[in-house]
């Protein structure tokens, strides 16, 4: 089975311009994501997909495969799909599963990639998987930068929101506080199908693209992980991640590759 990872990255983030190359202990953030992703034993290859020459230059210097894409993409999924088709053309090999890894997850662990992919290997009826993790604090639960998710008894997503769900305002003392972790494997053909679907109202309201799948009647299978990771959406997030990664042992395997 041909399984690859693609990390979409661009310098023009509206909330944090230039964050893919933000330094974390001597390695740009996108480098942390790529080096850690490629450690997964289930992957045949890992690529960065970008429209920015400066990111391509970093990848070339660091020995990371990079695919140049259009600068018109609004969604990570469409940049990933463009890169996917270019990779297939370059390699002459069709991909079975493509793992879309957000470039702002520098604390990811290789086993998270494998855990996300395994359900697609085991069950041909599953087309897309998201990881989810518990949140420990109300501050994180209330943070609109964190996408929350509620699931059914089969661990399929019922809904995603940037608002706190389930609600704590009904008198409950405790509710499951789960967030989406943006490591998202798609079956190759399903990614192309997803991008061909019309954007849905809830997807637009919530700014969560996985809602397009739910609104069109398909399922998003969720897999829970216990590893504590934090995405970087703001300069404040970057400082927190720098502190948390100060003694990161995994970084020792690639830290010299700047």
C-alpha cells in the first residue's frame, strides 16, 4: 500500500504570518513537523507542499522533499490534492492513502501518524480519519482556535465547532472536552471527491472543513490519542510550544538539520 504524508504550508497565514519558518530551538516549525512525520514506519514518503519560494528553499537545504503548488488555494485540502497529483505524476505511482498533516503541529509524534492511518488499513469502509485529544483546561476548551468535536458510540464525529461543545452551561459539572488534532488521512480518491463537493453552510459558519463531509452524509472517523500536543496559531502559542519542547527527546534525532 502506497501511503504518503503531505504537509501544506504557506507564509501568508492571516493570524500568524510567516509561522512555518518560526524558529523552535533552531529548527523552523515546518521542519519539526516534517522530520517527525517522516519517522512513521507506515509512510512511504513525506512531502511539504507550498507556494512560497522561501519555504521551498528551506526544504531543499534541509533535505526535505517539497512540491510547489498554486498560490490561489484557500483550503489545505486543495493544496494537498494538487501536490498529490503532482507527486503521482513525478513518481509514476498511484497513492492509496494521503495523510494531510497541518504545518502548525510541531509537537506531533510519529506514532500519531500511524494511529491515524491504521483504521483506513483495517476497514475499507472508512474514507477519512481525524485524531482527537482531551483538553485539560477550560481556557483551552473556550479557545476559538481549537476545534472541538463530539462523537457517537462508534467514535464517528457528530459535530465540530470552535465553540465549546458539549455545553457546560446546562448545569453539568463535567463534559468530555475533546479537540481535533490536525493529522487527517484520506483515501486518495476520497480526498479528490471531498474537494469536488460544494462548500457547505455549517463548514462556512464554523470555519471547519470536516463539516462538509458530515453535511453531505458521510462519516469522519475519530481516533483518540493521549499525547499532549499544541498547535501554533498565535505568537503566544509559539512561546508555549518552545517551552514545552525545551527537553524534547525526539528532537535529538533531527535537531542538527536546520
